[in-house]
C-alpha cells in the first residue's frame, strides 16, 4: 500500500458503557430513550401497500436530492482508514470481487481500488447523479487499471433486488472457466465465452448505508447482500452507533421510529446497538466474526469542541457449507 492510502485507525478513545451511563442519566436526552408509538391509521391494512410505495419513492428522491446538493464531491472525504479497519480487502486473492452498496461519490471505492491493484469493485447507488460523479472521481485518480476495475450501476437495494448478472438462479456459486465480462453503456453486463453472470462476489461492504434504510426494510436488504456473496464470502459493516453525537442532536419531532430519525431534507438515519446488528445479520444466515463499538473522540479546533463519535464495526461471513445456510 502506498503512503497516500495509509491512515491511522482508532476505535477506543473512550468506553461506550460510560457514555451510555451518562446519556441515560441526563434528563435532556430522555426522549431518545422512550418507546416510539405511531398513531394508528384508519384502514391500515388496505393502505399499507400504498404507503410502502410512497416511502420508497420518498426515501430514494430525498437521497437523490441530497447528492445533487453535494454534487461537487467535496462533501465526502476519502475513507483512507478503511483498509486499516478491513485489511481483508488488501490481503485477499487476485481479482477478488467487492460489491460496495451505497457508494455515494466513491469515498470508500477509491481507497479500496488504490490499496489493492487487482481487486474489482462493483458499486451501486440509488442516485444516477452520484454514480456519474463517482465515475468522474475514480477516473481522475492515478490508480492502476482503474477503468477496468470499477463497475458502477444503479440499484436501490432496500426496495429492489440486485441484478441477476451477479448470480443467476440457474448457476452454481462458482463462475464458469475462462469467463470474461464487459461493462456496457446501459449499466448492464454481457459475457463472453458462454458465461451468464459474475458468479457472486467475495465481499460486500455496507459503509454508512444500512442506517439510511427504513428499519422494517433492513432484513430484506441484508438478505439481498447474502444472496450475492460466494460461500465463505464476507460482509464488512460500519455504521452509526447508539448514542453517537449526531443522534443526540436530533430534536424529538425528528423521530420516525425507535432510534430512527428523519432529517429536514427527508433523509433518514438509524442508530445501531450491537444486539440489533447481530440479530439482523445472524437472522439472515451470516456467521458473526467481529462486532464492536468504535468510540472516537474528535476535536473541532475552530470551535474548540470535543465530539464523541460512536460507530458499529462488524464482520460477518456467509457459511461455506450449504447445510449451514438456513436462510435459503
């Protein structure tokens, strides 16, 4: 790895339990701890399908507008710590395949491509605008063979399935020999020498993506990730943790669920505890390898304020044995 890609990785600046005790004993934060009781709606069963369609449209549109407002790409900084947190992305075999879900403007894609000279990154997002921006940013780097190793495509994985060219229903989980792939202008793939799909991926990365999905849609979204992983493949997870500074900034009227909030621009954010993450991924059929809080104290020198950030770090593996795969 070159020096440009290197970064320090800290995860234990303070103890999460101490922060939990402080927050739960502070009266000004009590509304964050209360159960969320949604008012019952008349004809709820008949309107459920219509509400889900409106929710899908609203969430996707909110994130599309978000990316348009931040189209310069400067809003996101390259996540150079990522390879320290997930060294598997560097040490994996040649031509390993990664699916980066919710790639944004490429803040995770770029360090992965730079840190591993043969890895192939498939990257999806619910915003065509941000996919175009990500492609421009990636193409502008000096990364080796980057144009052949970066495959962006549109997909809103919370509401739609991943394309069948990842792993078609009729194929085994091993790609056919001598399979070659090509990326077409309409965001679809074609295959030479008889291949029909890429044969699954070795890694799925969910980096600050799942928290933007409605809580009730998370199990389905995670099953989609499970479905495109090869046996033994890994899902790498990092997202907002319970009692993160940004959670405590939300006012009571921004709550749309328990530990679930909506910003004024319509984008949502969920804050995870370890048990919730464990239940979601193990429930989908994954094996838990690592799961912990990352507690980092950052300092805003201009405002002379110390901020306590909490994220959840996790590594999960798809079982290698079909008999272990109880989600299918």
